[in-house]
C-alpha cells in the first residue's frame, strides 16, 4: 500500500468524444446557411407569422423582398432588398429618394414611403425583365394597413403575384 | 551538413539495434487529442451559432390587376370573409348581406363546404381592416389554403380541375361601420 505512488492527473480516452464532435461539426458545416448581406445589416428582427399550408421555401435568388419590421424603439420601418447582388446597385441608383452612398453600399435600402417603393418595384421589374419574385416579409405584429399599402403599390406597378414570407408552425412553436 | 546527418542517423540506428533486445516492440501509440478536440469544438460552436435553422417559407398571393372597368359578378357566387379591427372574423354572402360571425378554426370547414356547393363558381373575397394585425390575415389565409388543398384533392378524385377564385379586397368605410355594430 505504502509503496504505491499517489496518482496525479489521469488519462481519458477522448477518441469517442472526438468522433462525435467531428460528426456534429461535419453536419453543421454541411447544413450551414449563412445570413445574407441584407440580413446582417438589419438592426431589427422580424417575427414572422406562422403558417402550415404552404411548404414552399423562400428562394435565395431572384427575389425582391419588402421587409417591414419593428425597431427597438417601437417604430415600424420598411426596407427593400433585391437578392441578386449584380442587379442591386443598378436598381437602387435608379430610384430618386435613395442616396448614392446608400445605393452603392447597402444590400438593403430603407424605404421612407410607398412612392419610393413604387419606384423600386418598377426599377426591379424593368431591370430583371420581370423575372423577379416579390415577397413581403413583415412582422406579425404589424397592422394590416401597412401591408395593404405595400400590396396596393405592388398592384399599381403591375406586380400582381407576390408572396408572404412565413415560418412553419413546427419550427417556431408559439403564437 | 549531409555528412553530419548521415553520421547522426547511423549512430541512432546503431543505438536502437543495441537496445532492441530489452525494449518490447511498441504496438499502437497514444496521441494527445486535446488540441484537436479544442479546435473541433470551437468550429462546432461557431457553426451551431452561425447556422439559421428555420428556413422561411412563402405563401403565394395574387391580386387582381387594376382595371378601370368594374366587373359585375353574380351575387349568388360571392362569399366575403371579413376580419374586423380586433381580429374577429365574420362572413356574408352575396345574397345575404347580414354578417355572421365565423370562428378561425371553422374557416377551413366553411370554405370546403361552400366551395363544394358551388363548385368552381364560388368567388371568395377577403376584406381585412387596416387596423387588424397582419398575423390574423396570415392565419385566415392559411386556413383558406388548407381548405384549398382539401378541395384540390377532392376534385382530383372526381377527375376535374380546381380553379381557385379568390381575391383580397380593400375594406370600405361602410363595411367598417357594419362590423362595428356587431
């Protein structure tokens, strides 16, 4: 008994741990979908409404989205973004009311009113030869009046088909 | 340089040869995996936080194009669903303008039933108060879409095609007044 040395530290076989860690790492690496430029610029979070009927996913390319969210202070803000990077600048610069600096640097531009939105929609349609899909990505707490204004703008610019961005019931779980 | 290397190598191999009798041959080896695990977990954490799991979905919507000439519709073909400012849902038909209350979870059943009666002829319109919440609109649309799925299935069994007639219409002041009374 006395001659046995006191054990300092111990050895642990980390192989299974490493196996699992790498498995998870590979999984996350392959499934990772990074935030788009527009999303990373965004200072507000959109709580999307839940829906169960439609399972079509929002395409990453060829979309123009009107984002209506609530900022931290409680103000409702509207942003517009075109998914295609190469068309972006060309569309934004065409529109009066958007500064050159904002048009060239930002992935999504702030829309002060529906007149500017109308110009943006029109510019998008002409630039992309009408192949773009329009979407309204709005916070569920927004009053419908806001959405209606956007819908009417779309309609007056001839974009009669558009999409509401929702999130599936399972993944959000509440409300 | 080369000579020194050679010499070193030679002496080492010589030593090994001498000691190989005492030392048992090593099978396997142990490697300190801690730094590897550290890096692996670091990357894992990064990807876990950077990834967005819930991919947004889309709900397609069409509005009728702006026409200068209003189109007359048969009153019997029309059913209108109203969403009041507080989110309560009502409906009326072209023939019976009195507004009836409607539960959100009954909309699907209601839509399927009405559409089955009229077939493809039924025109559903939705009027939402601008003060109502957007989430309520989506809920109603979702129910209607669910009903649409059922109807398409039904029509497929009957070997006919379903043509949806649906429009979102702006709520008039008159509608608002009517709804406020209920």
